[in-house]
């Protein structure tokens, strides 16, 4: 995953996926040590590998998309079907560390579809329509001098993603009640900026933007259907 090798250094999956998407299905099935080794590359966009006589820095700027079942038996998305014990649920949730989850910009619950939806799916927006909106949002981000909002660093957040007083009060409350970490705060602000960009609105960000951003990264792990996306520098 990370790269390495005993005689010749080889790039890992995270370097092979650089500039693209790395999709990890069944996220809790990966070793916790491997998952935690993703944390630094997710922040820095590079991976540093050191072996006895060799050191190397390889590119690792990827969008991490991950999926997991709601619980080990997979049935917790519907009421009354889960066969997992509380101990098994807790063990499953513990496989994902808080610091790793904190790096996911989006944590979205995917509910079990109604049977009728499987037979008669409602028509959604076409990909082409959504793509137009994404391109417009990306252009707004580029006009700020960044490739995308997720690349806005901490020192630039105040200037590029300013808050109105209600948005600021909402975020202060979330941090004070420990629902939001310092890292999470920056990610919520850049995600809120992307939501404003998608709506064609200019900063300052309002309360509605930050509340929506927080709601998009709050799926609890264990007991729910979930899939999640990090920025990895690119998603928001
Ligand atoms: Zn279960």
C-alpha cells in the first residue's frame, strides 16, 4: 500500500494512485497499521520511505474513497436484522482510528434502498449536468489561486474562506463542545467554501454553509451504512 521493498524500493498503491483515486472497499478489513500509515501522505501529498541504505520520497496525492459495511454481518442498515453483538460492533468501529476518520472530508451514510426503488429507480440528475456544476465550482476555486479548495492551507483559510458572525459562532460552539477538532475545523471551512462555490455564492460563508459541511462529515462508524471520501487534496 505505502511502498517499499527490501532490495529495491517500489512505489505502493498510494503512489500509483497519485493524481487519481484510491478506492478502499471494506475499509475496516485493512490492517490498522496500514490505515494509519496513510495519515501523513494524506496531509502532505508525498510518502517518505526509509530503508537500511536508501531513502526516497514518492508522490502520493490521491483522492481516498472508502466504503464499509454498517457492521460485521452487514445487516445493520435495516431495522432488526443485525446479528452482531455489542462487543463485535465496538471491535469493528475500533479498527478505524479517530485521526484517520478526521481526515475524511465527507462521511456519508447510504441508507438501504426501498424495494420499490430497486424496481423503479427515480431519474436523477445526469452526470453531464453535475459535471458542469463541478467545473464551475473548480473555476471559482482557481480564481483564488488554489488548485482546489482542499489545498487551502491553514494560514490562508481566514483570507480565502471568511465567515460571517453566525457561521463563526456555530463553529466556535462545535469546537468548544469537542464535536470538531482543529484539523476538522479547517476541513469544514474548505468544504463549506466548496458548497458555496457549487451554489454560485461568494464568501463570507454563512451558518447554512458550515452546518451543511458539518452534517456531511458526521456519519457514525459502526451500526450504519457508510462510505466516505477524503479530499486527499482534490475532492473539495
Ligand atoms: Zn450486524
